């Protein structure tokens, strides 16, 4: 699953009804296995795809699933993977703030 999960996310990224449940699959994976099996790149790819899905879909379910999954990765992973996940959360926050400021500027 660790090998194919990024490919599945990428393949079904555009299908809004499939994104939410597919993103939440990560919550059922033992994140420690990414380190034990030397699949750190797959973990990083998954997080980057989740971040992309967050900005691609504006539906409530997709947004909630992405936030839930990224939060899970940032709290339940360990070591370098946790650092990467936390960095993705920070980037997500920064991008959201920038988009919000831009939208406010456009309205004003």
C-alpha cells in the first residue's frame, strides 16, 4: 500500500467524490512503517498530494479529510517524517493566509 498509495492519490485527484475517502486512508496506516521500510519518499509524496488536493477541491468533505489526514501525519509520524509533515502544515497555513490576503485585497 505504501508504494501504490501516492499513485492512487495522483490518479484520482480530480474526482471530488473519491478524494475525501482516499485521503483518509493514511489514518489507517502505521506511519512508522514508512521509516522501517525506507519509504520516506512515498510519505513525502503523499503529503504533497494531500496539500494539492486541499487547494484543488473546495468541497467541505475533501477539505476536512485533507486537514484530518495532514494533522494525523504531523502528530503520529516520528523523526524526519514528522518534521516534513509539520513543515507541510506550515506551508499550507502560509499559502492559505496569502490567498486570503489576496482575496481581501481584491474585494477592497
